[in-house]
């Protein structure tokens, strides 16, 4: 059976993709920097974007590649470019790139540059552009403040976001692989756009704890990120992302998930009932 290499396999999204691929009967190979953190459900290979010597060996015998960038990393083109080149050289026949919602409207965006690298490689491709993950609130960078402070602290103003679950993204990846949906680009969103006050209310209702959204200034948010030890490039990237939210550019809703998977996206309310219910 053809092997699928899934990069970033120990992240929240990567784990969901591995699980979905295995359940769909695909031969999933986890490409990870730290093999000890990988899920035992699938084979593991060492792959570290920062160590180019690990790239070609990880791609040996691979038919399809699921390419995930490190989170909040403006250096994504430099890190992922050698992977795309090696994929072509090793005979990979399908690249599924996890990009980001809206980057096709900004040619200077790091993930838009990566999209062009993939498209120009000549390898058949599928580009998936998911919006912000629902799981950011339960397992991502916002989880600690929700759990410990019962607060969401962001400079999002009243901007809305059509959040999507990583489970839905993973289902789209699996469908793209199984159905060879090459030469196509899809925007992946939830069915509705919510502001962060609405998000806080849904989490409160599900958890039984009152969670409050504090609309910070951009300066307050970035200073808080620095205080948590975030490197300056990631702090700057975070600032850019939430300027997009404030401007309303994260509020778009697409039907592409249903087009790809045949199923409607998980609602945010259903997500909170699963992730936060006491």
C-alpha cells in the first residue's frame, strides 16, 4: 500500500490527521522531530525541518506528503522549501499542503509563498486553507489562560472568525488523499463566524465556569506574549494574525469542507460540549 508521510505529526492537527489516515486505511508515516512523542498507532521517521539531512531519508518510498508548517513561523518558506524540492526529487506523487485561510489574498504572506513553491514544483498538489482552529481554546496557546484564569486575552476586538475543528481538517486531508483531489485549492471554515465574546459564552455554558473575553490592545497582547517567553518573530506573527481578525478578514464562511468530505463542519457549540463539558 502507498505510504503517506505526515509532517508535524505530534502537533494537535498532525495527530488528528494521523488518526484519520489510519482509520481510513492509509499507510501513515509520522515525520517528527522527536520520535518519542509520536503516536504509537503509526510508523515513525525522524524529520526535522532545521536539519536538512533528515529530509530525503524521511521521504524515501513515500507516495504522498502532508506538509504542515511550524505554527506562527514567518520562516516557513525557508524551512519547507527544501522539503518540497526533496519531495519532487524522491518521486512523491501528491503533496497536500496545510496553508492558512486568506493567504491567497496576500502574495507576501509566508504561507502564500509556500503555496507557490508547491504549485511550481510540478508535483500534483492539493492546498487546504483552514481558518483558526477550535482546539486553540482547548489544547493550543489559549488553553492555559482559559483553564487557569477563566479568560481569553486577545487583541481581536469584536472581529469574527469562522473557527474549524482539526477533526474536520483531518477529514479533508484524508479525502484529498483517497480521492486524489489534485490541482485544487479549498478554504476550510466552520459553518458560522463568531466573535470571542460569543466563544467565551459557549465555553462558559459547556464548562460551568464563567469565561470572560478581555479585548486587549495589540500592545498589551504582544507584551503578554513576550512575558510568556515567545520569541520576537512569533510575537510579530501573532500581531499580524489578530490584525487580520480585527479587520474582519477571518469571518468568511466557505462550503468547501462539505464539498471535499460530504459532511457539514462541527459547530463551535458541539465542540465546546465535547472539549469543555464538566
